[in-house]
């Protein structure tokens, strides 16, 4: 079976004043059916932009958006980058790809009940459902994320942050899409609620393909089948979670892991020197070289290619070539 | 403070009315004093300076103008609170009767101007928010121009074009004399429609056209800008991204943005309605529209104290009622108010 989603050479640049921000700069990845792929990276690595780019939710000041995003559904193939706006709206958005936004706090219409809000979106893609059946479907979805049906009659200001996050997850799943993009689904929640949402996400594994965008390596290791590490608009390493976490091949991945606290080992926490590079003027060559302890001459001038380092495990580093 | 979410609507209305009392008292006092400061004697203004002094003295006693100022003031306040606005110096009719004669004309003008401005404001704001860029720039320019238009001048221009050159529309008055519909509500359009008097209805609408378009356009500047700004601001919010991601058509996303910004929009429209009454004074005089505004202006010239004071109180009452109505409509529109909880 072909992968459900294939991203090839995706670029998203947008203008900021006179500068161009290269938020996503040539990203390629594949997502299999039922698979969970975590995209991890620091703030400003372009991982959220990647999520928006896959949904084709572009900022108003976009200056470049190209590459290919192929979505396979049975025999049908959609190229999200180039397809017609109306077809995208009708055939892809929410029906085949949905998204749980980072700011779920404000992602719900403030002057609608949850029921009306969900039904308004369902009706757009399922005109066959009348209000009664639409609300019944909404009730079903709400129950599946562990919320009481009475939530449907409530307004977002009457819900807690965790409840809103669950509502958004229910909404993202209600049309049974092929792919759900989850942008930092737990970052705004307290620890207990985080745990709840994480176990909810775990229970959904397998039914739907997920792209989990997070800075939280622990979350990624818990849920993801594969992990992609993003740095300055590019993917620097991608592979099965175990492989990436236990034997990282890119120095950045290694540094990222060493800066993550763990309960199992007693070791000093290190931090990565320097700062996330500017997406406006990224360093030449390998973008990580100014912060890399292993940097060589070639790293400063030439961009390293992706090389296979294990089964399904690839990384972009000159160290792996020599 | 006075917050609607803490109490029942009825209690809220009563409290709002009670709180309006000091405002009215202050306004009454100010108007009372200003009228007395204006040079001239109302009795002389009424009967002329050549009238015999005994006659003038007699009239002064009749109207109570011979009493000390503070007695006049207290008498007047007492009258107002017992529902007696006094009698006009000019026609000796109860002031309230003069007001009621003129009020329907003002209501008719205000309502039609309001409709014109709401229609223009919404249409342009939606166009601006939908297309943005050039359309948006043009709409914003329109809003500013409309806002700074001077009613007598703009009205005169419309009178010249549509009344004098093109001869499409009458330039003054409420209706062609002789066509007045039977008195039911006092609103010619409504009365003519109820009694099926088509010539009267057509004539009334034609007479309404120029004044209500003049005033409507001027008020529409604020509407347009306000609704446009609110929508553009709301369109940047996260729930709009949800709707876009969910595949709602652009115009439906726009409707949701409008809906979310409805409470401030209604509040603003209510405030504009009060402003409309003020603009109506200028419009009425420009188009010889026999409403409260022209009444006020006529009677100020004659120093008809009771009528001028009465009209001012009446305006204040209208504004108070509009504000209460706005709050009640918002109560129906905003779930956060309705549920009595703020986040």
C-alpha cells in the first residue's frame, strides 16, 4: 500500500518586512497509513509552519510555496500544493486532513455552543446530515474523547483548557480523516490533563495517521512510531523512534536528547550552545555547523545530503559520509 | 458597577432609569440656565417691543417669568417630575402636545436614515473584508469622506442634483400637501400602508428619500469603518483558522467573524442612533422636515423656554431608552452575558 501522505521538497517562505523567512525549506517525508510521525525541534525550527503548509493554511504574506504534498486515498490522489482552492476546500480540508491547533484555547467559535460549532463544520462536508443526526454524530465524537454529552450545549468559555483540547481532537476526528496534524496538542495543559490527552492520543493510534508536532521528546517517544527532527526549516534526521532516540546519528539530535531530562539516568543536563539560527539568513552549508562540536570545513560551505544510516533511518550530516 | 450579568433584566432596566435621573437633572439645569442667559425677553419676542407695558406685565405673571429665578427653577423641576412640561409661550399648547405632533416625523427620518446607513455600512464592510487590498482601501476612504461630510452642504448638493436638475425627488417637506394619510401612528409611511393609501405612501417615500439618504450616508461612515475593523480584527483570531482549515467557504467564515463581533457592533449602532437624532436636527432644517429638530430651532429663536426644555428632556429620554434597548439586545446576542459568567 502506498504511503497515505508523501511530502516532497516542500518550501514555505513568507515575507517579514523586507526579509524573507524560510520557514519550511525543502522538507520531504512520508507517512504510512495508521502511523504516528512526530516532528520535533526547538521553537523557531519551522515545525509548526510545516503543519500549516501541509494544510495549505498559508500566511497572508507568503512569498513562496512549492514542492509536492501528495495525499492518497484509495485510488484518488490529491496534490495539496497545486490543487484548486475550491476542490481543496471541498475534498481535502477536514474530510481527509484535519488539524488540532496549538492554541486550542481560542480555536473554538466563542459565540457558538460546542454542538453548533461542530455541526456547522460537519454539515459543510456531510450535507446529508440534518441537524438532529449531525448533533448525534457530534455527541458520539464527544463521548469518544471522554467528555460528557452535555458539553454540546456549553460555550467554550464554560470549558477548561483540557476540555477544549478534547473538543478539538473530537472535531478533528469526526469526519474520519486519513491524516490528523496535531500541533503541540499538550503544551498549554497542566500535567494531569497532559497525561489524559496523551493516553487519549495513544488510544487513537492505528485508526488514523498522525503528524505530531512537538518540542517534547518524551511525548514523541511515547506515541510516535517514527520521529523526524527538524532544524532551521529542514529535516536533519528521520527514522523509527527507537533508533532515533537510542542511537541518534545527527549531532543535533544527540544534543537535543542530552538536553532532555530523564528519570532513568543520573547525568548532568547539557544545553546546546548558541541559538536557533535565523530563518531569514540561515548559516551556509550545514545549518547546524555554528553550534556543532564536530564541525569540519565542508560543513561551513556545503549542505550535507540525507544518507541512509539504518533501516528506514536517515540523517543529513557530513560525518556520516566520511 | 452596574453590570447586566449580575441581575435580572427588569431590575436592570429600573436601575438604569434611576441612574438616568441625575443626568437628566443636570441637563435640565444647564438648559434652564443657558436659556436665561441668552439675551432677550421671551414675552417681548412673542408680542413685540411695542406692546403696552401692562400687557407685557400681565403675560409675565401668567407665565411665571416675574418670579425669582430659583422659584421658576423649582416650579419647573416639580412640573417635570409630575409629568407636566408646561405650556408653550408661543401657542399656549401643552409642550408635550407639540412634541407629540413632531415626534413621528423625526422617528420616520431616523429609522429610514438608520436603515440606509446599516445597509451601506454592512455592504461595504463585507466587501472590504472579503476582497481586502484595493477594495479595502477604497472602502476606508469612503468611510472617512462620509464621516466628514457637512450635512447642510451635502444635503444641498443632493437637493440640487436630484431635486432641481433631475427633478426626480422633492427637496423638502414630508408629503405633498393634501395627500396626508389618516392619522393612526403619525408615521406617514406606516399610516399610508395600513390604510392602503398608495398615493400617500409613494409621496411620503419620495419625500423621505433625500433626507434619509443624506443622513444615512453621513452616519454610514462610522458604521462602515467600525464593522470593517471589527471583522478584519476577528478574522485574525484562532477560531477563524479552524473554520478555514475545516473547509468552510470564505463568505461563511466571514459571517462567523461578523457574528462574533456582533456585540460591539450593536452597541455602536445604538450609540449612532443617538447621534442620528442629533444629525437629524441639521437634516430636518436642511430639508424643512417638520420634526423635533426644526421645532427646537424655531422655538429657540422665540426663547420659548418650556418647549426648548421639553424637547431636550425628550431627547435625553430617547437616548436612555436606546441604551437600555442596546443592552437587552446584547443580552440576547452574547452567550457570555446570557450565562452571567465572564471568563
